[in-house]
């Protein structure tokens, strides 16, 4: 598999990120957090949560992701989790 998004092999950058996470590639979890923590925080605040509660939700979500990595389906979007 390619190390980044690869049009010729049909692997999206999100699929590659999931594969990197499952393989334990250094920095993969940091990339995941950087890409999704901000949008998740905003989405939680839009539901009426305080900044502190939104931070808690973000932390709990990424903790859950870290403990269930092997069950994540590479064919589905991470935003659905």
C-alpha cells in the first residue's frame, strides 16, 4: 500500500490513515487527532455543550478509538464513528 493517498491504487488518504493506525505507524494517531478533533469539538458544541464538555467528548471519543482500532472498517468513513 502507498504511504499517502494513491489514485492509481484506489486507496484514499482516510483508508491509508486507518491502515497506518492499525499497523502502528508512528504519528498516525496524531494525524487522526489533528484531522478530526476540531470538527468533532465544533459538532459537539453545536449540540449545546460547553467548551469543557466538548473537550471531554473529544477525549472520550479518541480514547475509544484507540482501544477499538482493530474493529474499524477501512471501507467506511471515519466521520461516521
